[in-house]
């Protein structure tokens, strides 16, 4: 079995009974004692915090830069006109949000299985898992292409205004190439993150982000290619990411043990892996679609252009904060899966505690920023005074949602690292769609709250989901989780298949 010192090359030092840097095996032993002094807890907190930030710093850059590709595109579209902004917004929410939710959700299975395999030093299985994931992702992309082609008709069918639907159709057809980039990039990114290869990913994402800003200005402003040009530029930037990630995996010595070339084994035993992939996709999609659904519903309110624009701008800032937290979530997911796979349940539990305490403080700071700059936030997207006023009225709700981001995404990351996707999918279905969304619709359409009422429904659903995840995490038997992971990995090693590894 691997010790964490072997798969974390930059482990920080802990001062205690041992001299020199400690690995997770020693920390596991310290945490397992009946009595651990307050001074030592503080030192262990610093050890875990430093390790989390080593992983999450680059993961945050990756998450934010990838999101900023859409953010920049939407900003350029918004300065064309309020109608173009509404069309691009509903296309990103309804089509890109749907597809990205599916792809990212399916890819979380890569993070679970590869993370546990890496912690147990079963490197050879990881490349097969990644290839298997890409096959399933491409299959999903083919099915989603039909939605992209007929997206305008779908919008009209659900009651969206014809002018907004027409603009949305133009934009979404330019994003069809992006859909297939998602299908390859999401598994590759999770494959690298499971090995704690995060700095190269950050360099790639930041470089593509800078190129995307220039290309968006060139295509939308200088060449005046409008919405279609903006969408095609977004697709091209995502394909830049795919090429860079693929070249790194093929050429870097860091992946020589985990990527041993293409293999037909990726096709064999694909059904057991599909079950975990499906549960992962449902779990994350129910979270992402919840917010997207609220934006779609806002398009049915009176004066839908203002409602869509104000809610979309506010949720873009909420998503920016969420992407920051998802970087931390990815780090804790890797930490939990690695430590569970290596048989260190106490370290996994301690990591969960440390990251939650950290993110709550960060979210309080971000919430204060939202309240202070409530007017200036909207001016980046639009100069329409009516939209600016509508956004300003929603900032208190935005501040509440930003604070909730300090807990909910982190607990979802814990669920991914532990392989609880199926359970959390049921939680999300109940709290979001059976409780939160109906209440939001009632408040939005039956009261004078409008878009704010829809958002209040979202907040209620998130609070209930977060409380449930806290309860589940607090009652988790981490020793049992570690034993379960080790048994799965031993079975996989003996049988040369991953059927037991991905059983749920």
C-alpha cells in the first residue's frame, strides 16, 4: 500500500513526536490517539491546510479560468444589446449548462475511482478508466447534439419569447464543437487531478483564458461577427484546452505509469463503470440544472428580458464564486479519495473538517464584497439602467447564496471522493426539485417578488440540501469507508477488471 509521502511529493512538515516531515501514515496514528492536545491539533491543522492549498490553489485557477471563458463571452455578447445578452444567457444556461453538468457529473466518477486507485498505487488501471470515460462522454455528446440543433424550437415549446429563442438558437449552434471538447476535456482533467497534477492544468487554463480574451475581442468587436462569432470562439478555446491536456498526458513523464497507451480493455466491463458514471452525472446535474432551471423559469415572468438579464448577471457572479469553491472541492475530493484508498480514514475525516472551516471564512469575505460593490457588479455586463437597478436589488440574495457556497460544494466534493454519488442524487432530487423549485415558482409568479422570489426558492433548496449532507457526513464511519475502498481495489487487482471497483 502506498504511503501518502509517496504520492504527495510536497508534504509539509509537522512538528510533534517525529522529527522531519511526516506522511499521512504518521498523522493517521496521531489522530487515532484517544487524547490529542490542542497545540498538536493546531499544528496538524496547519499541515492539512498547507497540503489542501498546494492542491486547491491550482485547482481554483483551473476552475475559474475554465468558467471565465464563458464569462468573457457573455460579457462581449452583453455589449451587443440586451436582447443578445438574453439570448446568449439562455443558451449558456439551457444548453451549455445542461451539457456541462452531464459531462462534469460523469467525470466525477473518474475522480472517485482514479483517486482511490492512485492512493492504493494501482496506477495501471487509471488510463483504462480515463479511456472508458471518454467513450461514454462522446456517446452522451452525440445524443446532446440533437438538443443543440433544435434548441430554438425547445425554447418556444416551453413558452420562451420568440425573439429570445431566435438569438439563443444562433448562439447554441455555434457551441456544438464545444460539446465534444467537453466530452474529452472533463475526463482528462479529472484523470490528472486524481494524480495531484494540478499546476500544469493551471498553466494551460490560464494561457487559454488569455488567448480567449483576445480572440473574443477580435471576432466580436473588431470583425463584428456577432453572437455566432462569439459562440464559435468559445468552442475553439475549449478545443485548445483539449489539445494541451492530451499532449501533456501523452508526452509528460509524470503520466508514464498511469497512461500506458490506448487499450481495448477500455471497452470491456464498461457496464459496471457506467453505473457509477450515471449516478455521478445525476448527482451533479441535479445541482447544476437547479440553478439553470430557475433562470429558464425567469424567462416566463413579465418583462422577461429584464428578468433574464438581471438574474443571469447575478448568477454569473454566484457561479464565479462557486467555481472558486469547486477548486477547493476538487482538492478535498482528491484528498479524501487518496486517503481512503490508502487506508487512512482519520486523515480523510480531518481533511473534511479543515476545508469546511476554511471555506466558511472565505465565503463570509466574498459575501461582504458583493454587498459593498452591489452597483458596480452589473456595469461590467450592461449599461442599461433598468437592468443595473434590477441586479442591485438582487445582491442581498446573491450574498446569501455566496455564503452557502462555503459549505455545499465542499460536501459534494467529499461525496465524490467517497463514492456516495447515488445517495446524494436522491438528496438533490428531494431538496431541489420537490421542495425548492416549486416554492420558488410560487413566490416568483404568485407574489410581487418576481425574480427575487425564484431565487428565494433556490436558497431554501440549497439550505436543505446542505443540512442533509452535513448530517450524512457527520454520521459517516470513515473506517468502514476505507475498508470498502481497499477491498474493491484488491479485487480489481486480482481480476484485472474494474467491475468491483466501480460497484455502487
